C-alpha cells in the first residue's frame, strides 16, 4: 500500500500540510499524489462521519435486498449501476446468497423512502423483488461508536 | 510523634522516581500535549477486553494456580517457542506474574543475598536500581552510549564489572533509549555472562516492537537458556498496561524459587487478566502487528523532526521511545523539559529520570496520534528557536 494511503487511513483528518510533514514531502507533491489517487478512482472523496440522531430533520435509512435478472454480457453490472445512480442510494453491493444487491438508501421520511422503493426501484425492468428493512438505531458508523465517549481523559499524562 | 521514624532505613533513603516529580507538575496543567507517557495510546483490542467480560460472566472470579492458569502457560509456551525460538515447559518453567515489574521484583528477592552485585545497563527503566536496593543488593550500572545507538556492548560490561557480580539485567529493546542489540552483540554479552558466571534476567517487554532486524533473545542462544530468566508480558505489544499481566520463564529450580516468593506475596495474577492474556496470545497477532506498524511510521516522522529541529536523535530500533540529545539548546535536560512545558505545554521526560547518564537527553514517547506528534514537534521547534534567539 502506498504511504499516502496508509496515512489517510490512519491519520483521520490530517490537512495536506500535515500529510506533507509526516511524509516528508512538499505540500505540492502531496496534492499531486492526492490528485493522482482521485484520477485513478482510488480516492473517491472525504465525508464527515456524523451522528444525526439529535438533529430535528432526521434521516430515515433503510437496507433493501434486491433480486435482479442478470443480463448476457453485463451480468449484474448495468442494473446495479443504474440503481446506484439515484441520489437516495448511499451504497450498493453485489452479494452472494439469497438476493443479489444490498442497497443502502436514505431519505427525509419513511414515506419518501417507501415511495422510492415502490415507484423507482421495484418498477425497474429486471428487478424481480425487493425486501426493505428500516434502520431503527445506529450503534457504530464507519468505525466510530455513536454513544460511547472516548475515555482519554482518565489516562496519566506522564508514566514510566 | 514522628511516624516516619518507623520507616526502614533503606526505604527512607530510596529516591522518589524522577518521573514522579515531573508528573506532579504536568498533572496540574491543562491542554498539555504529552509525549511523556510510557504506554501505548491504543486501548486494548476489543476482542481481548471482550474475553475478560465473557470470563466474568462465566463466573471466573476465583484464585488460580500460583503458577497461573495452565491454559495460559501452555499458550505462553507455544508463543515464546514460535516467536522467539525458546522452548519452556508449561508445567514447571513458566510463572505468570502481575506484570514484568512483579516478575523482576520476585526474581531479585529469590536470587539476591544482601550485598550481592547486580549489573544493569543505564539509562534504563526507573525501577531497576530501586528494586535492587530494596533487596539489599548492590547496583552496578553499566553505561550505554548514543554513539552505539544505546546498544549494550561487552566492552562496557567488562569495564563496569566487579568481582563477585552475580546477576545481569538486560532490557532490550530499552526504555527509555529504544536501543537494542543485534545478534552479534547479544552473542558477545552471552559470552561475557558465561565467562563471569552471571545469571541473566532478560526483560524483553518491548521485543515485539522491534522495527529493524529480528529480535534475538539471549535465552535462545546455545547454552544460555539455563542461565537466563526470561521476562515478558502483555503491556506493550498488546496494549494491556492496566491489566498488570506478565510472565517469567526459566530453569525449573529458579522458577520454583520465584514461585515461593510469589505465592506468599501475590498468590496469583488476576484471573480476568489471565483470561484476557490467553485471548491475546491466541488471536491478538493481527492487532499487535497493526499497532507495531503504526508506531514504526510515527517513529520515522518524529525522529526526522527532532533532527530537523537540531537535536541529535538516533533512530530507535525498538520500543516506542525516541531519546533525543537536547544539549544543543544550552539547557540541561531537566531545565529544557520544564521550560518546554511552561512555554509550549509539551511534556517530555528528562533523561536523568532514567539514570545519571541520561544527562543531556530527553525521552519522547511517539505512541500518540499524528496530530499530536505534528503539533508537539512544531511547538518544540518554536521553543528551541526562541531559546536560541534569547542566548
């Protein structure tokens, strides 16, 4: 793995100046490498990891198991990509087992998500069935525990 | 009445750990970036913690065998054989202790007669010299030098040796210097130990955290297993400092002698820690290696920064400590550490906390986040520059 990728994974939200300091490169070189990773579609982007449970305009999230018909030549890819393009779709995976695609969807209300499934998703030609599971509560997101505080403060500042 | 007149003379005369003084100062300050810790910044991997919770649920709340759970001793035997190529019998050559600290203490108590001479290399972990004093032994420090990257050399041993020396304590890789010895150097030390008939106590707590080359345990060399007590534990490699769990391996007669002291003082290590330790040995390797790799990269960064700042700093081959020479500032290590703390709120530990020949050096622990390391190094740089303009 390239040093810059390791550091992105380990370093959390380091700025490119900080990345440059750690990697002993110029900031320009770090930016060039980041651009290269973007161009290669290795680095897709940065997003904050938020716990939106306390926000008024909450988000409703659902996981949908989708069975689709594979096509000669493209397999599942064409339909999977078509489904993935909807803004409501957060992630989409091809799975082994009883269904084909696992689709993570979010919307501003239960009705909107339900409408998306019935009107957009289920009606696509090639989609055989959908099974929707609404998420009730999140405990861990992208490696972060939601309601467990870091206990860093308890540690000694100097120790032998 | 003065209660202090009841205190034993050798305890009254025992100096407080230099690290303790510094800790008192730091503890009162807010927003300090601390490179002063002597432990991993990672919490114990969850699967290890979960194993202890499971053990508690299963009612594992009783004493264990004085030697420790046989399952743990079997796991230790396998791990030490596989990782460091030394074979110990789980039944009578392994003793589970409350950290290496206890193992070292009971080894001294089991082996040292009043006046017996114990050699150890310095700068070193804070407890060696006091522990020898507590058993009425005579401490013989052997200096290690920055020019050797703080490896212990047979020449230094020979120069410090005194007739009647009985024990040699090794700590490789070393806290605070990060120094260690390659195979040839270890062989030379082993040869010296045989020549002078020394028993070796080898504290190898940082051995997994060796970044360059392969860690060679002195006990793995031909003829050395019978004259070595091998001390190891879980604190550093598995991020388990607070669990207080370690072990001693050695010839059955010596383990039996240590066990006598252990059974009358400690009885056994905490069963929960022992259960967690089993999990660490059986399934902890991936997490351990991932932590080691991260320390490795942080080491390369902080050592480079220290050298950019103008400190001479060797690349420590093991542990998670850098030991830069701060004498370029014109201040003593202690004055520099105190002024850095006051001016920039960065805590590092003066080298003299680890022995008089740590003079001129400071210990900086790099087991902390990149953000903290970057910020700390920038603050240190600023402080060194401001000291230079004042001079």
